[in-house]
């Protein structure tokens, strides 16, 4: 008889604050193996069955407010549950001698990444939200000033998506995401700190003495602004949100 249990890795990413979910297979009396799922959640959503660290548990999400973190956690929970059911069925029909750590990890990898041995079928990938954003900028005929405002929103949305580990799409965008994006706009300036190594020459030039905190550095480096974001006012944020409504 086999049982697949869920374990949460002790390693927590200093950037995302998330840990990887592991699958623990008990097969027979003494055979126990683990596999990495490549799926990560915040430890607050993992409820252990006992008060200990390395024990089985369940992914429990009580919040109904669809923030990016909650949406992502539910996606992880659903994938993990689906894997457990699928693998238990496969184990029941598999030769016991074939069930090894490599076998289990291969099942997980195929589920997450697909079967690399299967013929590659060319499938047209649907356009993303940002693809449509690019198309809109390409065909619209508005002033350069107006275009710059759209680009500010574009880069802010890109940074928000990377920072929240959330893929913006027309299907998942909802009032809760808009509210979370607004909070991001209001608080982005708090993700920067004084650069103690900055020279006196730079300290007076457009916030050049401020640099992103470690967890935000890669995000801002990928989609930077010409000036370090300062605390944004209500009217500025309202203007960006009005532009955002153009797409919905």
C-alpha cells in the first residue's frame, strides 16, 4: 500500500518568503522517498498535522479575497492535489521494483514541465496582456506626453507582476488585483533605501542616492525608471488607474 504525503521544505526564499512543497511517498513498511515539486507557497498556508517541523501537512487557504498571493497559493494547492491522485493511481499499476526516487521525480517533472520525449507540436501561443498593450501603443496616435504616461504604467505593471510573482491577464484581472496594484503604487518608494556609498555629487540628483532593497533590485533593474520612484500622490495614482481602465 502506498501513501503520498505533503511536506514543506525548511528552506525559505529570502526574496519571495516562500518554501517548496515536497512529496513524500511511503511505499510498504520501510520504503520512504521524497521528490521536489518545483512549486512554492508561503509557509502560512501549510498546516502541519502535528506541532513539529518535518511532518506531513495540508495546504489550507481560508482567504476568499483573490489577491495575487492567494490566487497563486490556490493554483499550487490544486496542482499538488492533482499530482497526489495521479501518482497514487500510477503506483498501483507499477512494478514495485521500478518505484524509486528517480521514478517519482520523473513523474513530477513530466507533470510540471511536460514529457520531453513526446513529439513537439507547434501551438500558437495566445497574446498576453502586455502583447496587447504593445499593440495598442503601436496603433494609437496620441501625443508624446500621453505615450510617456502609458509607458510609465507599462513599466509599473511589469514591476508589480514580477514583485508579486503574478501573471497579469484579462481573465484573472479583477477589483482585488486593481486594489493590490494601487497599494503597490503607493508603497513602491518604500522598496528603496539610502545608498551609503553614494558620493556627495550624486545625492542631489533625482534621488540618485537611493537604491532598491535586495529583494527588489532584480525587479527594478529589469524595468527601471529614469528617476527613483518617490511617494506618489493621489492624483498621480488616479491618473495611472484611469489609463489602466483603457484596457478593460
